[in-house]
């Protein structure tokens, strides 16, 4: 593990590894661009002005959190509820950060902050896969690969989002772009629902969220999450116990 | 726009803080801090629950009333869409099929 210069926003990178990262991410460019385009268009179609939608896209760089909080923002929900919703949707990234930190913990703080910010769903999965047998954690090869993938992904996302934001007002409302945002979220959700605890938790969260849809302050969502997580964790515990008895 | 601009600007700044707080979380903490297993399970299940809690009312409560029948075009479109995603894992096809089904139902059903 090496200590590096405390200046600069990026750690030293191997050029060939950076290019490899870009090459690996390139085939994902199209799906990422579709997702960005839809997110951009939906934000404007739902009623955000172009400058606000641009601010949201450029600053957040988090498609699922953007789409999840959009209906709350447009309805004028209390900001703490909006923030809590985004926090919950983003909790999966805490697991990603904990799992991939070894390659980054020795970098200066501003480089870690940026690396974390860029560590989205796709990049995390590909990085973990590529270096799962590595004995050394944190070198210019790994950093090059990481930033090659993730800067490409960032650029593809931002460009397509901006195009979507500019086109959003042209799309007539009857086309159902609001529905498109739920369909895009569905594609994020489905791979997450693996195993009995996750299935039980999401079913409960779905039922509670519908039952609680008109709770004041748009708090139904957080109530549903609390119920879903409780059931998922209880199911997990129960399954461990059953397995322990069987063994 | 339905809300005032400071509401959106402050809201989005706060949302950006939540992104950094989660994505960069363990990158910023000293190595001695580990994720306890119970917290990891909580964090594994919470995002899926949150997404479903956004999607389910969005699709099942059109216009403020719960509608879980075949007359709910959004629901039919979402089921078709989910089937396409499970089969092909393709985001573009998933959204396209869903919107086509929705539009077909809107025009002809």
C-alpha cells in the first residue's frame, strides 16, 4: 500500500488500467444513457424547471434517489422527509463503500470523497469482480481501472441526463413519462429482491405503502420502509434459527 | 413550477449531502470502524423496501384511489414491463414495452 501526494483530486493512475476501465464500462454506455435520458426527461415533465433539473442531475448523480424523491419534491413534502427517503434509497452504497474501502483508505481525504461519490452500482460490481483475488489493495492499477470505469459512467449519465432535461418539455404528458420513471425504478428494484427475507420485506413494504399513501406529510413511504425492513430482518433471523436447528 | 425555487435548491443541496454521506461513508472512516452485521442487513433490505414504497403507490394509486384491477392501465403495463426485465434484463426494452402497453391501453381499451 502506498502513500500518495496529498494534492490533486485524483490518485496516481496507470494509463493502461484507466483505458481498460473505460473499455469495460463502454458496453454499459447505452443502458446508462437510456436511464439518464428517462431521468432527465421525467424530472422536467414532472414540473421541475430546467435549471433546477440540471442542478439535481449534476449534483446528485444518483438516478434512483432522484426518481424516488421527485414526486415528493413536486408535491412539496417537508424536506426532512425528502432527505430521509433519499438516504434510505442510498443505504446500499454504504455497503458498497464498506466492501471496497481497502483500495482507498490510504488516499488523501478529498480523493476518497470523490472516489466514494463515483462508486455507483455498476462500477462497484465490476471493480469487485475484477480485483476479487488481488493481494494488494490500493495501487495505480486499481485506481486507474476504478476511475476509468466511473468517469466514463459519470460522463455518459450526465450527457444523457442533460439531453433528457432539454427534451423533457417536448414530450406530451399523455405518453406517461411518469410511468416510465416507475418502470425504470422497477428495473433497479428487481435484482435487489433475492432470497426470502428480501421478498417478504418488499411485499410488506408494498402493501403498507399503498395502505398508507395518504398519511400526512407523505410519511407513508418511511412507515412502509420501517415495516418492510423489520419483516425482512425477522425473516432472516428466523431462517438462521431454522437452519441452526436443521444442522 | 409548483414550489418556490429556494425549496428546490435547498432540497437538492440536502439530497447531495445524503449521496456523499452514503457513497463516501466508509471511505472517510478510519479502518477500525467496521459495519456491524445487523446494520449491514438493515442496509441491504432498506433500499429495496424504499424503492417498492415509491413504485407501488405510484402505480396502484392513480389519481388518489387504490386500483388493483385490470382496469388500471399502469398496473398492466408494469406487469408486462417486469416480465420483460426478468426475461431479458434490458432497461431499454423494459421501459419501451411498458410505455407501449400503456399507450395501447389508453388508446384502445
